[in-house]
C-alpha cells in the first residue's frame, strides 16, 4: 500500500468504497502532487474515478501545466481555459507528435462540450496536418466521450446518461435477466443459442432506454468470441439472429457451462454514475463501457447507423474460466441488438 504525506498528514491510497468528501479531497490532493512530480499511478486514479466520480477540475489544471495528457479522464471537468489550451495545441500546424495528438484528442473528447464538438467537426471537414499521422479521424476520437457525428455533422449519442449496476439478487423480480438457454441451435457450432440479456423497458427505472416493451439479445456464447452477432427483437420478448453465419465453428463451451450461466442471479441493482463501469469489475447497463481493447460501437446491420452501447458483462462473472468482456449495443430504430467480445 502506498502512503503519501500531504500537509503533514499521511494518506494511504487503497481500494475503498464510499469515501467521505474530505477523504476524497485528500486523495485529489495526492493525485495533484503526483502529477506535479510526474508520478501519477494511472490505475489508482482510474479506480477511484470510476468508483467515486470526483470533480477533476483542479487535476486537469495541474495535468495541463505538467503537459500530462493521460489518462484523459483527468480532463473531464476541465475549465474553459484548459479546454482552450488543449485546442490551441492541436491548432498549431506544426504539432506533429503523434502521441500528443492522440492523447489531446481523447482529453478533448472527454470534455465533450459544444465548443469541443464544433471543433472536432471542423477538424473532420478541414483536417490539420497531424491528421496524416492518425489512422482515424476526430469523429472516432469523439467516441471516447460517448458521441460521434453523422455525415452532415449532426451529433449521434452512443451512450445512455443513466447507468445501473447489475448485482446478484432476486432475478425473479428483476426487469433484467441474464442468460436464458434456448431450444434453437447456433448455425455455426450447433450449441444452444442463449438469450444473453432480456430487458423489460417498461420498468420505470429503465424508461430512459426508450423501449416500450421487452428487448432480448440472442447470441451464441461460443461464436460471439469470433464474430459480431446481431439479433432482431420483437417487443414481446422474442428475438432471432440476423445476418449470415455460414462458417462451421468448433464449440469450446460445454453444455454444463451453459447451465451455470442460466443459473446466474444477476439482476438490476442500484443506479450508479455513468462512468462507474469503466474501471470497476462491474456488470452494468447504460453509462460508459470499459473497453479492454479499442473503442468500438457497432454499425447497425439494417440502417448502417452507429448503434448505442447498452450493457457489458464480464464473462468470468457468469461462466467459469471464460475471459474477457461481452458488450451489447442497440439500434432503437431497427429493433436490432449487436453483441461483440473483447479480451486482453
Ligand atoms: Zn455457435
Ligand atoms: Zn438500425
């Protein structure tokens, strides 16, 4: 455990839930000192940020002065001076350091106010010289802030503002059920398909999702590790795979493991702040996902628009020995969900 001294008091940084405001302020002070000394522990910062979502205004100030642009979450509450300072860095045609460009774009994306959005769209239309050093444009970086743009520059929201944790509990009275094994077989590996998540959108805690009925997302637990899988839902709770799944795949998941999955008791837990799921080992619905690889929001196979992130599940919480994360996105216009897998 690390111990820091601030104003003569010793403060330890450790995994702790429900810190008081004073305790949080102490930790913010520790982070600022660490930034000034160029010794910020990213994991400690992210863990506390995800669990407590404290205000980062002063951290952003210190980080900007120290020319420290990672992790970008430090900048989420940056004031307008810091924001404008970041924009100024990238407005310099000489700015050619790819790491700096990359990190500053992510910091701005996460600030995500109207000025940033306007600037991102401007850079998308009229690229700066640094654009040549990047694989993707600023509309991709914007996704870090939970939004992107369509071809006319209109904003598309990629996340829900509200977030709930999924907790083990009485799933029988929960508006969310995880993992129902179906009769139908996967066309690729012939294992039973699974309704990985069923959500009753009529529950008042989930009204913000915008579904007047039930959403079900169907996948093959085995094949979703290799393919993005899409299904179309009806509001009565039924769903069927859509897309072409013609390859033949070997099945690595055992039938008894599906039974374990079907017996999980994850249900709708309390509301948490939108960034709660980005670093905690938490299964969540709504808010921001924790991408273990690159940012990814699926394109709807029916209308082609970006889908919205709906829910994330840590595989090892529902199936033993399975690693990585499962993400479910949704297109409300087409009644389609998409599922994909990431692991380190
Ligand atoms: Zn399969
Ligand atoms: Zn669509």
